[in-house]
């Protein structure tokens, strides 16, 4: 099957995040099997989803990893003009959910399998396909955890998110939290015997806002559309009636950090303000008071050195020899990079079409990616240079 036929097959699996991706993973496994390639699965905790990992070629040298997520965003509420899970060909475009984000890339990798399996590779090619990327790189985190035990890890990583085949070296990181503030309720005529959870939550939010103002001045990177780290509170919920001091308040916030900025330090500062400034005050009036942080999602930023090996390698195989601007969306690249896999983002299709109705990838983009994979296989056969 060529990449277009494979893309049609991949699109037909509804792998919306949080749904099972196992049918698609089975399909991939069988395909690898057909070429005599062993693969291993790293399942989700409840075994309803899985990451797939495989190595083609020698297993005692680093090599290059091709990585993509198998999940897609929902089509609910979107105005599609055709069945999103049936690939439609419209002249030069291939339409369907996941066409560019990012089943197109996976299809090109799969189309290269016969060639990968037939050649004696000196440098191994690793395949890493994850689940639940779209809801915060959930699957890849489990995959990366299991990879820490590998004796030999991939040296380079190509993450095929849609960049119009430009080589993208940077994106921001992100962490998000749900904060639950617990106080003590009482009649609002007697507020001194209660602890107002909404007001303490408001103090914490004001603190986060103050940090936003400070950090914005401290570190600026004009290569990003929003050139600084941002803080954002997206929802808040607390209290029942005006004449009752509210017992509970819950809000969610996120930080999207420039990769050069120490995210842990920022989170620590917020937690510290809650635990060492607000909480003692609350507990002096009601010992059962609490401020609890639940991490909802996390992925690190990516900040790849333009002089690094992964750029030189990708340059040599990519028909589009362009370094793209840093992107605003997150990817799994930062996670892999944190494992010591020198990574960049490069894949077919544009992020402009991702997550939208009538998502598409152009045939031309798919062909460019096919060429890149073919060139990679040649290179891995001829040289052991990035082993
Ligand atoms: Zn994606």
C-alpha cells in the first residue's frame, strides 16, 4: 500500500482521544509483523489504549526515532461536508479527521516499511506511536517512562506533527492544575467564624496574575507569536448563596512557558504562596482548611540547538530545506528531548488545518514526506554516522 491508501485505512479508525486506539494499534502490529518486524506495546493503565514501539535494524546503536500520535481530536459540533472517518479525495487534497494531525505522517512511515525491512540498515530506525497526545501527551509520558530503562536509546527523534515539512526547533511547554480551596461555611452575618474559600481562591488568582506581569518583563523571546511565558485561569466555581460564607472554591489554571524558562520554579512559587502564606492564615481560623493542587496535564517545551545533529540529519533527507518558526502548539518532542533524544518537529500538512472541520493534507505534502522517509532509509543503510 502507498501512503495515500494507508492514510485512508488510518482515518477509518475513530481514534478520538480517550477512546480505545487498540484496533488501529492491531492494524499497525500486523503490518509490522508482515515485514518480520517485532514491536512492543506500552499500554495505558486500564489497558484500553497502547503506545507501540519497534526497532528496525541493529539494536545496539542509537539511530533515529520516527514518532507520531495515533489519537485525533473530536469532530463533535464541527460542520464537516463529508464523513470525517472516510477519506475523501478532492483533486489535490486528502480530507478526513487526522489527515494532517497526524495520520498523514504515520501513513508515510508505514509506506516505507517494505523498504526498511528489505535493507540491511547500519543505523536503526525506531517507530514510536503514542495514544492520547491531544489531551496532554498522556500516552507518550508512559512510553518515555518505559524507555528510561532501555540500554540503548534513539539518538535522534523526528516528531511528525504538521509543519508543512519545515523543520521546527521550538515550542512552549505547558502545565495545568485544578486547585481546590476548602474553607468553612457559616451565615454571612457572622463571617468571622467562617473561612471564605472564594476569597482565598481570589487571592491566589491575583498572585498568579501578578507573576504573569513580572515574568512577562523578565524573559522575552520574539521567535514566538506570544513572546513570553503566559499564565491563565480558565474557570472558577464556588459558593452557593450570597448569605452563606462559601466553604469551597475550585479553579483551573495553566502556565505556557518559554522552554528557556524554569517551569518548576514558577509552579513552586505558586504552591509556596498557597501553603506558606494563605494556608496558615486560613488554618488559624479553621484547622480543616486546605488548598489542594491536582495536576491535569504537563509537557515540557522544546528548544533544540540549530547546530545539533538532528538538524544536520533532517536537512540531508528532507526535500524541504527550511527551518520553520517556533510553534505555539505543544508536542511530544520536549518529552523525548528530555530523555536525551535530540528531537525536532517535521511533518506533512499544516497546523492551520488541524482540529478543524474538513481537515486535509495535500498530496504534494504527503509525497514530500514519502521522499524524506525514502531518503532516510538510504542514509541508514549507507552510514552508521548517527549510531
Ligand atoms: Zn498532533
